[in-house]
């Protein structure tokens, strides 16, 4: 078996896997898992389909999974059932200098079963756009007075940008602590790519919408803002959003409250402000799960996050009444691309020594990204 190199011609083509039944795919996936044992780590994001999550060794949100990948000592191959930026972060953390030293320089390759599994939010901030915005901001504000903060849901190049410019990465669970860290250093923050997480977090810290202009990378000048509004800003929000969480509205909250007295609204901070303001609880994927787990039997919830996770919570907690907050299907279409066929194809090619779909961050980008990630890890 090859340790990492992706070959031009994999031993197995993808097409035949698509006609196999789920039972056949599961049996073949488990056969590879049996042979590779603890050398293989399959990570499954909470938003994945149930049958994929069931084959994962570890389940979590993007940050938890990267942490788990980074701390595993036995594993020699990671297959990440998530999206592109998550596999990049796993590659950076699993192959950071101290880990490489422990393994005598041997890298742990990370594979993404479908290369088209991207993230529409991450794609809304490209490194050229962020660098152009930084240069434009420098015409009206001293950029020494701005800390760039990127949500972990972003390309490695943006994390590296933050590393180079004294900035930091945040997750949906530590965004407030990260903003505190940033404000202890500079008066202003440039927050990308998710405007909603940035806004919802900063509002709770007493920063007003008037102090949070939105930077549109497609606008002609200064992201569509006046120089005065930028000079008065505390947080410049990037005009990006999650296409899944953006779908929840205040009307959905009102409908549930009218129909079901006593219902509690539990949402992710990637939802728009109008939804967050009305919710009983707003928190990361991990907090949503913990909140449901800790609730007494009979609690009624309308939950605003990705559909697969809500359906799983519903089946795992029959003692509670759990509803999906929106009447329309809000699921992560890119995450959904990872299915049993792609997972089986990836694993059998890995076992055959013709690995496919390796995600590898170049050394320079990884080095600067790691600086921004380590700053985040140091924030309590
Ligand atoms: S749920 Fe939203 S933020 Fe998460 S991977 Fe999908 S598009 Fe990206």
C-alpha cells in the first residue's frame, strides 16, 4: 500500500460503486476497516447522512473532528466525511511539526471522498478578494488597527492570511472569546466569511449594527461602504453566509410559537440576526446537541440547523418533541455528496495502494494557518 501519493489511475473507478446496494457497500467498507484497523480513521461530520455517520470512527463538528484527527497517535490515514475546508484543517493539525517529529517525519494523508464536497460559505471569501479588501481598508484605516478573524469554515489560504496579519481563527463555540482576544489588541476586526456569526456574536458584546458595516467583495468601492462608516466601525463583516442556515426566518419562529405553546427555539449562530434575536438558545452544533441531551423529557424544540442533524436528534431523543424549524428542506447539499459509494471507492483505492482525493495544504500556507489556529487554541 502506498502511504500517500495520489495516482493518476486509481485501481477502481467510481461508477460501478454507484450501482451497489447499501448493504454491499457497508460490507465492503467494513472489510477495509477490518484490514486497516487503527491505522485508518474515518471522521464523520454531524451533518452527514446517517449511513455515512454510522461507518465513522468519530463523529463531531468541524473543529472537534480536526482536534480528534490531530490527537490520534496510531492513525496513518484519515478519511474525512465532511467538506473541503475541514479536510484541509485536519491535514494542517495532523501534520504540524511536533506531530511529524513524533512520527519521524511521516505524514498522515487526509482524503475527502468527493472533491466536489465544498462549502458555499467558504467559497464566498476568496483570498484575492480578502487581500484586495485589506488593501482598500488600508486607504481609510490603519490596518495595524485591525485584527482579521476568520471562521474555521474557510479555506486554508484565509487562515494563513490571518496568521500573517496578527489574526486568528474562531469556531461557532468560541467566537465571543476570540473577539475579546482581538479587541484586546486592536480597536477593529475584519470578520469573514460569515456575516451572521460575526454580527450575532458582536451584538451580544454590545457592538451595534451601525458599528458593523458589511463588506461586499463585488461592490465597486470600499466594499459598498462610505469611508465614514468604515472609520466608525468596530467589526467589518464580510458579505458571506451559510446557504443552509440563511434559510431560517423570523416567520418560522412565530409560526411555531403560535402553533405550539411552550416550544423552545434552538438555533445555530449562522442563522440571520432576526432568528437569533427570537431564539431561546443559540449555539454551535455541539451546544445544540448538549442542550437537547440535557433537557428533561417532554421538552418541545424547534431547531434551526442542518436537517440531518435535527432528524438524528429526533430519533435519538424520542422522549422529547423535536421539530425542524423550517417548512422547507435545509440541508447541506455539498456535505450530502459524500455517500457510501464514494466512501467505499476511496477506501478500496486506499487499500489497493492507488489512493484518490488527497487533500494536502502546501507548506507555507499550512505554516501560517497553524499560527492562526494555535492562537485560537490558546484562547480560553
Ligand atoms: S452547512 Fe453551511 S457552513 Fe456548513 S458546510 Fe454546509 S454550506 Fe458550509
